[in-house]
C-alpha cells in the first residue's frame, strides 16, 4: 500500500528548473520555493553561477538528493570583477555589466534545458530571453515575481510596448514607466524620476521595464511572493492586467537554516555580543539593502537623526559608503554600532533585542522584518520600494520618514521623529501593534505549504508539452 502510494507520488512528480537573477535577494526566495517543492517529492535543478551557489545556505540532508545545483561560470565582462571576487557588494554601477554577462548565460542554459528537459522552468525578470527558448523546447514556464502583487501591477509595460519590443528589440534602451491612475497616490514624483534615471543608465540595450514586461507577458503563469489575504484588491487587478494564471507562493519566510546557519562566522559573533547587551525590543536595525546607496549628505542626516532619536541602533553600511561625520561614533558609543559590509540580516532580525527595522523597504527585508514582528521605519530609495511603503503604511503598519515631495530630501529631525514614533513614543502604539500582528501572516510557514500545494496542482495539470 505504502509502496503504491510512493509510486503514485513519483509518477506525479515534476522536474522543475529554477533560474533566478544573480542576487541573494532573488536566489534565497527561489531556494525556499525549491525546498518546499522538493519536500513534496519534486526534483529541482537550481541554475546559477558557482560564486552564488557557494554563498547559499547548506541544504538539509533530507533534501540534498532532490535539489541539484547546476552551475555555469559567468562569462568575463568589462567592469565586472573576476567571478571569484564578485559578491553582493559589487557597486551598483556594475549591475549593468552584470546584466550583460548574465545574458551571455543564454547559451549554456539553453543547452542544459535541451539535455535535461525539465517539465517547468521558473525564472525572474532578468531572463527576458528565456521564455522563447522554453517554448521552443516545449517546457512550461513561469515568471516568479519577487515583488508583491501591488508593485507588480506597476511594473508591466502595456502590451503595445511589448509588441514593439518583439519587432525591434535593438531600439529599446529607455522605456517610459507605465503609470496607471492609482500611481498618483502611490508613486511619488521623486521616485518616478529616480526610476526613470535608472532606466536611462541601462547599457545592456534592454531596460529593466522591458526585461520585466517581456518576462511576464511570455510566461504561462505568474507566481507572486505574497498572498491574497494580504493584498486582495491587487491580486484581482493583476489578474485583469495580465490575463493569465496568477498564483501566490506565500511570503516564503526565512527557514531555520537561514536563522541558525551552521557556521558561526566572526561577524555574527561580534554583532551578537553587542546585541546580547541591549534590552529586549530596544534596538533599531538600520539597513538599506544591497543596491540603494545614499549620497553623503543623506548619510549624514540619517546619522544625526539616529543620534538625536536616543534609541539604540545597529547600522550597516554598504562597502562603498563612507560616513564622514566628525566624532559621531564616539558620541553614540555603547548605544549605536556602525558596521560596514555584509551582515547576516536574518540572524540580526531574529535577535530579541531588535524591536524596529529602518529599511529601504525591499520586499525581502519587509518579509524578514515583519516575519519577526519588528516595527518598520521606511526610507524607500529605488525601484518599487516606495510602492511597498505606501502599501504597508496604508494598512497602518510602520512609519515612513517624511521626505521633501519634490526632490526627495529628508533631514535628521524627521528621521529622529519617525524612529521615536515607531519605537518608543506614545502615539505609535497602534503602529507597533499592527507590525507585531503581521508576524502571524508573514512568518507563517504552514500557509506557504498550502499555497505550494495549489501551485503544484496547477503545474501538474499543465505539465510540459514535450
Ligand atoms: N551580485 C551578486 N552576485 C554576483 C555579483 C553581484 O549577487 O555574482 C550583486 C549585484 O552586484 C548587486 C546585488 O547583487 O549588488 C543586486 O541585488 P538586488 O537584490 O538589489 O538586485 P535587484 O533586485 O535590484 O536586481
Ligand atoms: N542582506 C543580508 N545582509 C546584508 C544586506 C542584505 O543578509 O548586509 C540580505 C537581506 O536579508 C535580504 C536581501 O539581502 O534578504 C536584500 O533584499 P531586499 O529585497 O531587502 O533588498 P535589495 O537588496 O534587493 O534592494
């Protein structure tokens, strides 16, 4: 009987290839989805570069035979460090080269897909060239959105643009952002200009909006890292916009390997020692993610704001950021810690001394922070971060640092006030309570299993066309 059940399960089992963009913020959620699929008996081929695969947390032993890492070295490209050195700390400017180099993976990836014929391939926005290859090989294809549903509604250019891209892809270097009516409320002026500036800088010959638009429009289905319980109206709008199957994956919160990790690296030992000395829920963790760098004057305002707030803080700066502010570290000694470089964010957020999270509002950071019930203080910088902020603030979760509407500047007083409101001041109680309530939704692993069951049901019903 048991044997029969196992055979049936094997028969229905799928071979799924995963192909995320080369950034930890993409690789980790793809890996978490892979693990959930592997737990259900499916086979995963996880495609990335050797350096990125090396950085992933070790697989639990019961899954190591179901998930195979397929590694292709990134072809050398001007302005990119040799692959042995490339890491999450590569400065923003190199992202354009990284995208060009990534596009050169088209050949080995096609060869792999031809050889191994998976039933499905799940990819994300940077692989705009992948759907046509999958189609040719008869492999079903899903776009996995690491944006939530509301942000995704703003990221797809209209179909006419897609048509143009199909006929003349070489003409596309800049694509105007598509802004539907709601955007007047949710996208601020300075955010739009920053976004457009970013697309203008693109030297890959394809802008981010086209990477996005094409990846989505050519997919068989869209998987979204969110759930309809959290943003029902936006899931509805997505369906109307894209006219194809849309499936939530749930939030895919960190799993125990991310929190506990086997290796006790020296950075974590130091940070933990400092956090252990602080009071429960007292510290605000400050990090603006891997891509957003603040100009010097904004770094100074942020530093002064943290100082004025009188709240204990742990602030992580990116490698290319240097805070120039005389006597700052001396003045905040004991209460504030500044660290440059990569830190184990999930471990920090899981520490009981951390109560708040001053974040750029990247979706990974939001999921991680709310999954531990930390109160967010939003300082959005790029991409969809402003949209995420508006979505959460609209639900009474967290506090946004007010910026000048036109040029986006902010000052130290607004930082201090926002931090105090989120962490200690009377008046901020409901925001603290709402954030803590989100722990049940964002950190809930069982919900994820339910969504993955639905997803697998759909994937099985469609199967591959070969
Ligand atoms: N990066 C990486 N692996 C590499 C080389 C670079 O992860 O082999 C870095 C990249 O340079 C950048 C970050 O990953 O600093 C991009 O992360 P992010 O999640 O911000 O990418 P986005 O979602 O904005 O495309
Ligand atoms: N991260 C980390 N240590 C760092 C910086 C970032 O572990 O020093 C992780 C963080 O936990 C999150 C991801 O990198 O999972 C950043 O993703 P997010 O979507 O928040 O922002 P992005 O970097 O894409 O702007």
